[in-house]
């Protein structure tokens, strides 16, 4: 316990839900305030900027649908990262795992020879598998050779991005695309159905929500979930309990990478209908999902809400680009700020602050000494 | 081509490509030796690259540009120091936030500088005397950037400071056991702040090297993952400034050798080589059990009076 003037700070072991929610909102608010200075410095009135964003995203059906469509890959990647982060596995590689899923889906769509109603399910299955493989490699490297997981997952993003580039400039370049670096368009049976008058590929959304629910059940109700939590919270205890570090790491990255792979399937089968430049397939969803997962604080269900929030930021980024002629990178600035403020307010989560009146001071001072 | 000129050429290219990696790695070594991981190297480098280019182009003097990069890199690192040392936030997440923020901000502010080539890039120099040494003189001391020479010199100085001076003992003890260091009367917070900021200054210069010497121009995202390779090299070099030189030359050499293969491989495969190498060198380091060199308190925030 510490005191500072009339304020008494007491440590608490577990933050309450209300405190988490309150401080998370505070962090977002603080980021919005700093952001308004950046708008102002850029010569755009912050009030105008925020009103444009509000009107065009939350204020119209089109805007709401755009938020939803951006939230789909963020949700799938975010749920996967929640699982990984619970085991303290630093998967920064959702971007590459997403692309791996997109590559597998493209192969099924264009080159597998499969057609008919089984095609889309097969795209999802192989997309999950490809993302999982891309996730498992860093897990093996970490457990077997102590290769830092941040670095390996990150490097795998670059490797997959160049692999995709090679495919679209080389063997998979579409003969009907007149020299552009795309694959051919997918045949119709490889297109995901959309909600009318929108780009929301609802099957992927349903899979995403199901994944969040399943992940919550796995983490709270299964032996694997228990082992994941022990490995994450206390590696020493996990060691003494005989929990296999290798097993947990492999499972965690299989799920995490696989879910990101599903997000990639959704993007190519639902939006683009072909494989194209990696930074067009994904606008950094895999990186933003890190913040989605961090804000969700280990809860896959909370990732449903946080992915919608960052879906909103992506949709807003589009609007800012079109209406206010500011670069899309403004979303990166905002995302970075939110992440900073989130970890900044974390300090307060573990302290209970109370005001003490003058008369009680001595009593508290006495207790502090004991 | 004879084998001599082949070696000279490979070493030369390795050093030129490796110079920003060297500056970045030396900085990260100091931050991590004091116990603070900074995953924001990529963000600090890109902010350094943009500020160096913008200032060099505006003033016409590339050295002022490099100075601006150093200041901006240091300021960016100050943010990380505040969050990770003072607020004791998760160092990984704080560094990631710095990278996301830096990439975003440089993209936002850099649009008007895209596609311009710098009027006055940083000059190259040949060191008299040393450049006369057969083979090595041509490879190491002829027609390199000043920043390459300063970087090599800095590696030696930083090694000496780390292992042979009281300052070095302070830094290492803060990274190994902050509570012991605190008991010895060392200001743990000050040492950590200074080392993180120093790391940022060097990362800023590394970025500046790219935009006022290596390219010399500004493109969005031009650091292209070099900041992450720096973090891999820091581990590979076992947190030792002299080993960092070896790591950087090895890395640059492998990268250059990959380019010699371009007749047989598509360009995308050559471009992904550095990233594959980064994983490879860490796997090799894992086999060599380099982890023993890691500062014991790396990544852990220090709370006075708590163990």
C-alpha cells in the first residue's frame, strides 16, 4: 500500500471486469484525443474528421456492413492470437498464416480439379491446414532450437508474402489477366455467398463466431485449455506438473495458425475471388489482430467485440482516405497509440485508488507501517 | 574473376548492406544488456529514415539529416523507455506498439517525399594507410560510407565500454540482477533509460543510412523488416558488440551470395532470403546454445523492494 496526499493505493490481485472495461475505454479515449492533435497538425479539423467517420461508418447501412466485413479476418486471427497469447506464445505471424490459407484456397479454387458443393468446404479445410503448418514451424523451432518466437513468426510473414508474389508473377499468373499480377478469377462455385448489397461473406463470419465460442470452451473446459493456461501463467508449475511444452506449443500454433488461415480463405473466396499482391489480400489484418487479441485480454468471446472496434477503424481509414485525402497509414498511427495507452493503463488495473479524509490519515499511516 | 576480387567484392557488399544492421544491432545490444527488449527497432529505423531524408533534402546537408535521425530515434526510444521502465508495461507489446506507430506515422508524414532522389547523399571515403593492406584494405577501408567506418569503430568502443569500464559493469549488472545493482547504489531506472535511448539513437542513424546513403531516397516501409533482423542478430551475437560485427558481415555476405544466384532463381526467392537467414542464424545459435549469454533480467520490469 502506498499513499500520495489524500490518495491511498492498494494492490489488488485480480482486476475486476468493470475496471478492465473502464480502463480499456479510457485508453481508447486517450488515443482519440492524441489522434485529434494529429488531425489538427495535418490541417484537418478533428471535429470534422470524427463527424465524417461517425456519419460514414456507424451512420449508414453501407458503413456498418464495411465494419462487419473488416471485422471478419480480424476476428478469426484475433481468436487464434488470444489462444497463442494465453500460452505466452508470441505469434506475430498471423499475417503470413492468413496468406498461407489464401494460397491453399486459391489452389483448390483454380488447380485442384474439384468442383461443386464440396469445393468451398475443401477450401476452408486446406486453408486451415496451410495456416496451421505455417504456424507449427515456429512452434517446433521455439521448442527444439530455442528460436525466438517473435522473430520466427515475423520472418515467416515476409517469406510467405514473397512466396505469394512469386506465385502471382510466376506460375500462377492468370493467362486471361492481360499481364497483371493476379491469378485468374475463381470459378463461381468458389465464391462465398454475401449478405445482399454488401461485401460481408457471412459463412466466414459464422465460422469466426463459432471459433470464438469453441476457443472459449477449449480454454475454460478442456484439459488442453488447462494446460495452455498453466504454461502461460507459470512455466515452472507446468514443468513440475509434467505438462509437455512441445505438445502445448504445437496445439496452440496449430489452432492459431489454422484460424488465421481460415481468414485468408474468406478474403480470397469472399472479396477478391483471386490471389493478388499480398498487401492487397490483407491490409495488415494479421498485425492489427495482435491489438484485437491484446484488448480482448485472453477472452476469445471478447475478441468478437474488439474485432468490431478495429473493423470500425479500418472502415474509418477508408473514409479518411477518400473524404479527407489523408493516407490510409493513419490507421497504423491510431492502432499504435491504442496499444500504447492500453498497456499504459494496465498499471492502474492492479491498484485500487481511494480517497482518505484528513481524520483517518493517522490510522492508515499506522497500518502502512505494520 | 579471380578469387581475390571475389572475396573483396563479397566483403565490400556485405559491409555496405550490413552497415544499418550493425548500427541497429549495437544499439539493441545496449538496451538488452540493461534488461530491456525493444521490439520497436523497425519503427525507430523507419522514423529515422524519414527524418534523415526530409532534413537532408531541406537543408542540403546529409549530416544534419543523420543528426535528425539520431534525435528522432532517441525520442521514439524514450516512449518505449517510459512504458517499459516507468510504467513497467509488457516490453514486447510496448515495442510492437512502437513499430506499428512508427510505420504508420512515417507513412502518414512521408507521402510528399516519395519518389524524390536526394540532392546531396552522404559522401564515401577511403582511409589512407589502412586501405593499402592487401585484400582487406580494398574490402574494408576503400570507398565505404563514413557511417560504415564509424559503425566499425563504435563496435570496438562499445565492446570496450561494456567489458572494461565501470559503466559497462553498471549496465551489465542492471541487466543481470537489477536488485543487486540497486543495492550497490546504481540507479537502475536511469541506466535503463539511457541504454534504451542510446539504442534508439543508433537505430535512428541506421534508418538514416538507408535514406541518405544506401538508396538514397525515401519510400514507405523502406526498412523492410531490417529492424527485426537486428533483433535476430542481437541474439546471434550473444549480446556482444564485437560478435555483432561478425554476425553482420556473415549476414551481409550470405545476402550478397544469394544475389549471385539470380541467374538460377526467381527474384522473389532471393528477396525472401534475408528473412530465411534470420531464422537460420537463430536456429544455429540454438544449436550453439548461445542463450547462455542472455542477460538474466531481460524483459523483466524492475520494481524496487520486490523480487
